[in-house]
């Protein structure tokens, strides 16, 4: 049974607690990212510094998406806000150095 193209399938345990978990969830297809969400997710994983220090508006412009698409992507992953999503990227940058 195929999922609707505009639906995201979230892991049942809530938002990922760190970037490693987010990457694992996406790689294992525990999170299924349709269309534009996949593009936003790919950009986020390939550009963690942009996410860590950017705004929702800047990320949307970089991806060629609307701010609302980025917000819906973040919400679909279970985060309460873009700031909460950005925090796992900031922690990754901090811990990496």
C-alpha cells in the first residue's frame, strides 16, 4: 500500500534527538519524505551549518521552497518549531569541533 505523496511517515517515538538519529531514520526509511520534503531533508543533511545558523526563510530560499514548506517539514518530523529542529544541528556543529 503506497502512502499519499503529500504525507510524511514519522517515526512513532517523536522527533529525532540528534542529527545522527535523523540521518539513520531517513536512511532506514523510518521517515519517508515525499517530494519537496525529501529535497528539504537532503539539503539539511548535506548543509548542517546552514541549518544550524540559518533562518527558516534562508533555508527555504536555498532550497527553492516556501517557508511554509520548511515549517511543515519540521512539524512533520515532530519538532515543535524550526528553532527546535535547528538545535540538533547546532549541537552537531558544537560537538564536532
